């Protein structure tokens, strides 16, 4: 089995050689991902539910459109942030797999990937049950994002 830290060490060493200030290495990931989670995540969740619940047809269409435009970008930034967070841990010579923050991030990306697949499938031919699953799975992901952020703060202050 490949040791993840050992596999990423050459990349981390290269980034270390750039002389990036320790505060950026340590707190850059939390700062950037905090924006993604709290701003984009909240917006995606809000527009998703608003598109389902608002009675005004035009407002519902606008909300669904905004949701469709921002959610893929949020997923991309989450995936990139996940990669950056793992690399940040390696750069700081911290264990990866021992962190609850790592595991919640991994589960979060899996949930978002499943939700994206449901959406890209056209909700299985516009099935109401898949639309409902998408909504609740997305809401679960948003809640997990907040737990993940708290675990990240705890991790960041522990070393």
C-alpha cells in the first residue's frame, strides 16, 4: 500500500522551497475554504431550497438557475481545497489519515459527487424521488460542511 504522505512529500518539498510564509501554509486553506463553505455553500443551499419551495414561478426559476450555475463551481473549489488541505498537512509534516477533518472532507466530497451525478442524470428522467434525494443529500452535505469547518479550526489550533 502506498503511503499518502510519502507519495505527496516531493510536491510538498517543492512548495516548501518557495519560501511560502508559515502563516499562509497553516491558515491559507482554512481562510479560502471558509469562504467556499460559508458563502458559496450557504448560497447553493439557499437557492436550491428556494427553487423548490418558493411559490412565485419566476423566482423559483431564477433560484434554480443560480443553483445550477454556482453548485458546480462550489464542487470544483471544494475538490481543489481538499487537495490543498492535504498538501498543507504534508508541508507541515502533520499526519493526514488520523484527522477527523480529513475524513469529513472525504465524505463531503463523496456526497457532493453523488449529488452532482444525480443532477447530471437529469434526476433519472425528472423523478421526484431523485429530486428529493438530491435536496436532502445536499442539505446533509451543507451541514457536514459546517462540522468540517469546526473540525478544521480545532485541527488548525492543535499544532
